[in-house]
C-alpha cells in the first residue's frame, strides 16, 4: 500500500479552504453591491423627486445618512450574527432610503395648504407627450408637469408651497401663469435692423412682452405684425400661444390653423410656383369670417396634409389641444343650458 503524503493532503485541504473563503467573500461583495444598486434605484424611483421638492430645513437627509451609517458600523462591529456583519452595508443603504421615503411622504401627506409664491422659470419643455416647467427652487432645478397652455418660457410662475407636517415646506403641482401688471414699454435693441420690416419688429416686441407675461400687449404686437404681413406664419403661431394661455381656445385654434395653412402652402411646390398668395389669403380671410362656428372635420382632415412641415408636430399638437378644449367647453355649456 503506497504511503500517503501528509503534507500534500494538508496543502490540498488548505487550498480548498482558501478557495471557498474567496468564493464567500466574492459572494458577499456582490450581494452588498446588489443591495446598494437596489437602494439607489429605489431612491431615484421613489425618493429623489420627493426630496428635491421638499425644503429640508432640518437637513434630515444628511442627518439620517450620518446616524444610520454610524449605527451600521457599530452593529457590524458588535453583532454576533455573521450574516449581518457580511451584508450590513447593503442593508443599511436600504434602511436609509426607506426611512427617507417614510419621513418625506408623511411630511407631505399630512401637511397643510400653503400660499403661492413666484419662482423663476429656467426652461419649458415637452417630452413623451408631457409638458414640463423647470424652475429654481432652493438652489435646485426642479421639474413640474404642466398643461400644454402653461408650457411657456416666461419669467416667473406662481406655485403653491404647502406646509409639511414636520415643518418642511414642499412644492406642489398647483401653479398659476398669471398676466403681469407691470408691462412697461419695450425698446427693441438694434431696432434699425427692423426698420425695413415692420412685421419682424412687432414680432420681436411681442416676444419681449410674452417673456414677462404681458400677454395682452404681446397679442397686440403680434396682431400689428400680421397687419404688416398677413402671410407671416410666426406671428399667427405666437399669437395663438398667447390666446391659449388666456384660455381663448377658439381664437388660438384659428391662429394655429392659419399658421399651418401658410407654412404648408409655402412649401407645397404646386402652390409655390403658381404664386398663389391670394389663395392663401382667401383661406385665412374665410377662417376669420367664420368666427362663430368651427368645422372640426375640416380641421382634423387638414392635419393629415401637414406632412412636409418641419414644425408639423407643434401645429398638430396645438390644433388638437384646442379642438379638445373647445369640445369640452361646448359640452359644459350645453349641460348648463
């Protein structure tokens, strides 16, 4: 019987033990990383927006992170349970996120109604058929979903700030895009460049008034621009935006429709080469005369013809929006009668 080398057996057993130890270490590292990743996803999905829209006056977020981190280290060092020592970091991250969610949710859920305050608008944008206003709130950029008519890059928007249960105010989705009372006369810089084009001059003036929420003054200047050039689609489109924010959807619809007709006709080769400016003007004049009624079927069928316009989606979006608003208003009025 051959003699067994004890040293060989010992080395084999030791190497096998080291191998399993390395596997265990890797397993717990991966498990902790998975828990950390899960906690990060939970924070982004459930807590991030909630925390950003809350004024953390007591710095609860950082306080919780510090306290729970210290507690985790203490538990890992003193506990007798190996499993807690091995995945303590991952578990603590889950606990921190859950604690933040509970505290900030309870603060919001059981808060009281507050007041409206002015907040500076950074940008208005649309994405995936939703409209957003990005505002400055507590030195942070916060996005809030708004209706299409309020998706305008102006100076300020009024937003209701409610009082949280734990004394932490939070921003709500209630907002007002009110017309300003401070509508001073604008001087257009480099106005000499517009002297030969009064339509552009008034369009620029309209933009300036729109930016500071002087919607009525903006409408006046867009109208002057249209008087100077009845085939200037930008003036119709921007005046339509002003009518929309003032909830005058019928006038807005006519302007968006007019802008679409002009743009479509300008790039339609059959009309362009025939020089049918009169045909376009006749279409718009006919639209203006029919101020009492709107043929939705004609409008909706026209939408399918807007296939070669670069800003086709804008026209379609606003025309459809106005059509829906007008239909809803007509239904409400018919019920009242």
